[in-house]
C-alpha cells in the first residue's frame, strides 16, 4: 500500500453536513446547538459550500513601472452554497422557516406544523434568521474539511414536482448566502442523520380556481405534468465600516433582503376546453393551493393567496401538446403566499 | 379550498374563545414592540394575517424564563 504524507485523498461522498435547526443568536455567533440539535442530512449535489477569501492585487496601480501586479491584498470573506434534496417534510419545514423568516409551530395530528410566510421587514427589519452550516470530511485528528460557517441565511428555495416514478418526482433546492464567518475546526460532533419523510408528487392535491381546467383541478383532470414553486430573498451582503475582519478580509455585517420575489410556473396538457388563454384575456385571478403528504403525519402545503397567469405558451412535453404557464403572484393585502410542513421536529427557524 | 383568508383584515382578529369539541392548539405570539405575548388559536386564517403584521412566535408565559 502506498503511503501519503497528508493521508489518502478525500472523496466528496465522505462529506458530512449539518445545519442549525433553530436560528442562531445573531450573525456573529455559531450556534452551540450545531453540536447537539443540528439538522444533519444527506444531499444530492456534490458541491461543498463555496467559501472564499477574496483578494485584490495592485496590477492597475500607477507607480510600479509596469502593468504587472507585485502584491496581493486580502479583501473580504464570502460564502455561498446550495443544497439539493428530494423533498421531505423536514427539509421543507427548515427551508420555509428560515427562507420566509416568519414561522409558527403548533401541534397538529401527531406532528408539529410549521406554518410560514414571508416576514414583514417593516416591523422585523431586513435580516432573516441566521443559521450555521457545518461541513466535515474525516473530522477528528486528521481532518480534511472541518468548518462551521455561521452567519448564514437562506437566499431562496425552489420546489419542483414532476411526472416521475422515482424519488425525483419532488425535489427542493435551497440557496444559502453567508457572511464568510467561520470556525475551523468546527468543534462540532455530528449528530445522527435526520431520517427524511419524503413528500412525493404522487400525493399532490390541487385546489383553487387557477389550477383548474373547465372547473376541474388539473390533477383530477389528469392533465397536470409538472410545476415549480420558487421564492427568492435576493439577499445583499452589507460590509459596513467597523464590521471586523477574519484572516485579513472584511466580514459582512448583515445579510439584508432585497427585492423579494415569489414565482410559480406549471406545465399542463392542453385539451379541449382549456381556458388559460381566456383567463389571461380576462385578467382572471384567484387562489392556488398545493397539498402533498408523506407517511402520516408528515405533510406539506404551499398556498398562493392570489395569482394570475401572465404567460401561456403551447409547447410539447415528450410529444404531448402542453401549455407552459407562468404566474404573476399577487398580494391581496394579507400576504402573497404561505406554506407549511408537518414533521416531528419541535422547532425550526425562528420558532422559540 | 384555499385556507388562506384573503379577506381577513387586522381588525377581524379576535382572541380565542372557548368552543365545544376538541380545542384547537394555541400558540403564543408577540406583536411588534409589545411587552406581553398573547395566545391565539393555531389556525392558518388567524395566524397568517398576524404574521403578515410582524407578529412573531414566542414562548408562553409559563415557559418564559
């Protein structure tokens, strides 16, 4: 057997990953809970969190005698990351609680219902609840990666339902942004993996006038093909003066929501009686609700209070004539959307 | 049907009252700037307008430290 000075090369599949289940105390505090009540899970994408200490050089500066750089200077710390998973009640509750920023936990049918909706920045400020990401490869005496990335927030998430016999019939993608703050080694002992209770597309139930053809919902009418639900906070990292440094680079002092946006698109089969074009012509609007379930009591829901189709395009999906629908998400005054997940986790996000 | 009460206005929100049958779960919420939390029934149509106004969930008085 060959020997390696630093040990054998590590494979990405060895990565262990966990997140705070409830919010951190603040942007500069890595939660101690990461070691005791962290949400450890598996994921589909191979990417590790994209932490970067950016640096600038002096190539453009006058006075060196030529255009070539002579030195580099650390500038700032940044972090971005993505988690892709098959949709489960656990990841959905976590994503909506942290991603919307406002959620309430209550007992529901043998589980805990986490009801969430986009938070109100007028009263709660521009910052979402912060969380910690822990990544490890061979933690212990000879770690390859062992870091705690705190001051992280959910920039957005996307839920996809597709026509598939496999687990990929329902997926979620969660995008994270961090201040770049980190602790190495993390000092965290990984908990056991939280068993996911998956919510498959086959359980989907639709309600609301905008998800109907000829007064029958798309699922019942057997015309539903797929849909995508998206929510984006468009976070901006604020590097305010006095924010402190790490490894010579500035740290973000806040991650602030920008122009938030919710999206919903769907593909349905075009049939005689399809009235989507008429709905656009008439500026028809109405509610849309998607419910999906896993093993009892695990469940999920997304409700748009009011939407209208802004585009309908005749397309083909595997040779079948379909309509590609894009929605404008409207605010009737009581909020644009809500979502809930029922799982066995007592508290997620900012819930006390 | 949608459980999202789009026609519910802030003035419509009432404290929970005793009802026959199984009582709905209750949660403690705190209004922005309020020093005392209030208890509400854990129903979507009650909670969502409150959350939209900036109410946040807090531990109840018996759980408060």
